[in-house]
């Protein structure tokens, strides 16, 4: 079945640092891939998605490219802000359910 | 737009009590689900539904019941609460899970449950 492996955290960065959170997947076919973000005290919300191989999803300065050769969907941001402090989840759809990574907590220091 | 609405946001129960977490969505989504989130455990699927009258178990269904009498509502029932059910519960919905190129999953704000 489909599965996802996500980099463990926590990740602590200074403001304006470069961020990479690794995500690799195993899937049948080429499903859509997602990154969700959970801010403190809130539910998860979609950050970005890619629906086919070589697609790049982007939102709020974050980017991720759907790479079928390496089965990866790494999340990147060139310059993080304190307001980016949150938990980030990589996800893909499985059989009648979504498969989530374990989440990576990001803390950005001013 | 209301999206996915969960109630209550906070609840404290004593061991053995029962309660229902309510979930409603106004997006005409076929698919609805319940997750629990515990520290270090990520999100775990409790139950899901692919349409009115159809429900199925997820990874951790024991101690929980669900029903789907309408497209909009998907309540989660705790039959006899236990301290192990202390968690944050999220309801989530999506238009369809019929194909692998499915769309976004929309989450409620969560319900924090403490069982003493």
C-alpha cells in the first residue's frame, strides 16, 4: 500500500534561514501529493499540493516538487519567518484514506 | 464559509462516561473521517465514511462508534470513555476518495478531550 516517510524533528532555525523538510513516498501509480501545516492550537490546513510528476506546488514562499525518479516531495523555503513555526505533514491518498507522515515540528527563532 | 465544524472544542469526562463529538460540513463532500492526534504519534485514522449510510474502520476504531445518516454530519461516539482516549480529535472531509488523484482534505479545528 501507499506510505510516506518524513524527516523527524524538531527543526530549529533562525529567521531568514533556508528550510528543507524531507519527504519520500511509496505509491501505486502517481497519486497527488500534499503538504499540510498545523499552527499551534489549530487544525491542519493545506499548504501546497502537486497532482502529477514534475509538478511544483507553491504557496506562502514554500515549494515542493513531485519527483518520481527519487519518489520524493521535499518541502523548501528560502527564508523562514517566526510565523512559519508550526508542524508540517507530508501526505498522499491511499485506499479510502489519506496517509500522513509523522509530522515535523519547525521552530523559527527571531 | 463554515467548512468543517466540530463541537465541542474542549471536553472533560470521567472514566466510563459516554459522549458524542459532532462534525458537520457544508461542502457536500462524500468523504468524511475522524482522526486522533497524540504527541509523538502523528495522526491516526479512527473511522471514515465514503457516503451517507456507509462507514468503515480505520487504524484505531476500538472504543468508538460512528454513523452517517446524512451527507453533512458524521458524529463520533465514545461509548465508555477511558484515559487512553485523552487526545485531540479532528474531523476531516473531502469531495471524493474515488481515485488516486483525489483532492484536498479539509479539517475542523479539533476537539480536545480529557478523560480523568
